[in-house]
């Protein structure tokens, strides 16, 4: 099933793809997938995870992208202090 999902994402978000697609995913797409999206929407998370998620936007040559970070409803599973520090950095 994992290989099937990976192939499906690559077909819609891989290098050279065109058209419109939407993927709703967990942090599993942070690393290990060579996909790119124009816009990445994410809840607030630790900075290292934000960087990984941002790496899924404008990944290929001549692409432009945007990452939008929303306040998390709850800190779980992350340390609340870590989220506060990340939020302060993003606000700056």
C-alpha cells in the first residue's frame, strides 16, 4: 500500500507534473518523497519539521512556492515551549 501511495503522489506532485491536485498528509511527507507543491499548509510544529515541510514547496527548478503556518489547536505531540519558540522565530 505504501508503494502505491508513493506512486500516486509522484504522479501528481513529482517533477514535470502539471494540473491541480490536493494532498492531505501526515508528517510522513516531510522527508523521503521527491514531490513539490505550490502551497503547503501546516499547523505550527517545531522548526526542523517546518523546514522539512517547506522543502515540499517549489522543490524543482523554476517553481515558486508558499508555506502557510497556522496556530496549532493543541501542542500535542510537541513540547509547548518548543512551539512557542518556533512561533516567535516565525513572527520575526
